[in-house]
């Protein structure tokens, strides 16, 4: 799952800790808000000056824009679509 591993090794994390991610991928009556989603991760950027740092910052900026656009709305989006935006 190369695509998911490009998200900070997300696929490997899913395989190692499936129970931790179960609430995210299981049906629930609780709405997943942008605040709740943000609480599920911590961004760890490369050091300033590293070749990848700007790409990482651009990715997080785009993700934050997406979250702000969705905030307060009911959005139906697949995980695959979300990870390929």
C-alpha cells in the first residue's frame, strides 16, 4: 500500500495498531468533526531546510483547507478519495 505509506507510514501504522483506528473506520452515530479528526494525528515535519519540508507544509495546508471547507457540513467521501486529493 505505497499510497498510504506516503502518509507518514500510515499503512504500516494501520497494520501494527488496528484497534486504535477502529473508531475511524467503523460505523458510528457520532459525527467525525474536523476537531475530532485533528485530535487523531500529530504532524511531524522534517527539519527546516530539508528538501521535503515544503512539500509537507503544502500537504498540511491543503488538508487544513479541506477540513475548513467541510467544517459544519455533512460530507460523504471515501477514504480512497480523501487520500488522493
